[in-house]
């Protein structure tokens, strides 16, 4: 079923691309560009969430909020196949970054841990639908003026229901811990964050619990751990959860054994 859905999504994207080409030639005479429609919709969202302390950056477009050590961002990504008057689709993403984690990563000599740059403090983030346990892709289309307010209010509701609780989870260590078990592959980054903010024992126990609950990833972890202890940890992350957790364990010296 998942394969069929992916094929349908690919087919839909191909149709959008095909339809967008001739429509773009008429953009010069269209009344409202997709970006204009999107910004108009986002303005409605802003009115709904501005009281929560978010400032709007039009260049993103992004909502951003600094809260102590953390920076929370809500970013709107436009569909590249948007068409004036027909399609003004956005996908909403959320991310959490930590100043303490950014500083810690910059100070690490091991290349697997060392990071610099704007995204060096990133702890976790995803498209809004992937912040839910079931993982799904959600989109909002602001093209039609008559429906725009309703679409924007629906997006604002989704932000309050999904993104705000995700951000709030980082306020306490006990609410961060369940995020380690989320299906998105951010486990190693979450353990780094726990190491910096709560200590090695907390990070190690969280990693051990995750591996105990996921036997297939545990086998992958064990295999990579042996290889890394023998040959050294690679300079760069491999992208698979088991390997990244093994890299974290060897590079930091934090045991993930139960």
C-alpha cells in the first residue's frame, strides 16, 4: 500500500510539473502570484499565533521564537510547481535548536561530533505531519481567496495542536525523553542534546531504552559498534539510526548498554 501511495504521489508531482510550465508563461498578467497568496495566508496565521511570542521573518517565510537556551522555528516551504491563480501550496516545518548544543558541538575535536555554522545547534525538526506518531505529509493551498481564511485557520490549528506541543516537550528533561522514541531519525542528535543538558547517565539510559525497544536497530547498532571500536568512528555520519547511535557512543564514551 505504501508503494502504491508513493507512486501516486510521484504521478501527482509529475502532473503538477507538466501543468505548471504553460501556466507560468501567463504569470506576468496574473493578478496574484503564488508568493503573494501564501504571504496573505500566513498573515492570517500570524494574527492567530502572534500572542504566543513568535516574530515573523518574511524572508523565510518563518516564525521564530527564542526561549532561554532554545530557538523554535516554524518554516513555510513553497511547492516549486505553484501556479498563479491555481496553486499556492505550502508545507509547514518545525525545528528546535539549542545554543548550548551549538557551543558544545563547536568545541568537539572529533569530526563526527564537531559542527559549526547556522544549523550546528539543531536538535530535531520535521515537516508537521511527521511530528505525529503516524508520520504523514500535510499541505495547505492558499491559491483561492474565497477559501484562504479557512485554510489559514486550519493551518493555525494544526500548528497549535502539533508544533506547539513538540516545542513544549523541550521545556523539561522528562518530556524530552519520549521524543527519543519518535519514528523520525533524530535519535543521535537527541542523545547529544540530553548529554549536554542532562548528563551522560541520562543520555545513556535513554539510548539503551530506545535500542531495547527496537531489536532490528539494536542488531545494526551492535554490528557498527564492533566495527567502530576496531577501526575508529568515521568522520561523518552514515544516516542510519543504528550506525549513528554507535558513532555517538564511541565518539562520546557514553555507554548505551542496558
